């Protein structure tokens, strides 16, 4: 049973994307790298923002279960778009996880790996796209 459903509508990369509740209303534009003017956001930026937020929230959940303080933790998501060799494109991601210096390296590694198993975005992408995890200290 779902506990939440997000609904958004768009007609493509050159136009708007609007959520059903009106809280998201963004102008989209094809990236300059793809021949567009780049005068709006794009799906990869939106995906990166969502993945970073979801992973950071999941990280704090896992840390709380372990009584670890990661209040100042942050996640930067880099989402890449490249040709897939079939006439289309594929995504890849790098998640740069900023953690407090006080965590031991093995504790930090285990925390990030466990978070990668818990995060809904990581679960959705697993086996579908490459996701590299980098711990920044």
C-alpha cells in the first residue's frame, strides 16, 4: 500500500513541469550540450536534487538507528547523461557523501553502504544504472 504518490506533468524537455499540487512549477529547457538554449532546468538536475535529498534523509535514518550524529552530513548527486549505443541515452550517478570527520573510516563506509541499501532512489536505480559512492571528509 502506497503512503504517498507524487504526480507531475510535462510535455517534454522544452516546456514546463508542474506537480498536481502546484508546489513544483519549473521551466524546462534542453541543455546546451544537447543543442538547446539551456535557459531552464532539466530532468537530470531534478533527478540529482531528488536523489541527493532522498539519500541524505536515508543516511540520517540509518545513522540515528546506530546512535551516530551526522547532523552536518550532506549529499551531492552528480547525474550524468551519455549515449547508450542504441540510439538513446543512459544515466549514471556519483553520490558524494560529506560526513563528519569524527567517524572512523570503516564506520563511515558501512554507514554509506547500508544507506545505499535503504534509500528508495538507490533501490530504484540498482541494476539499472551505475551509481558510484564517494565519501568526502
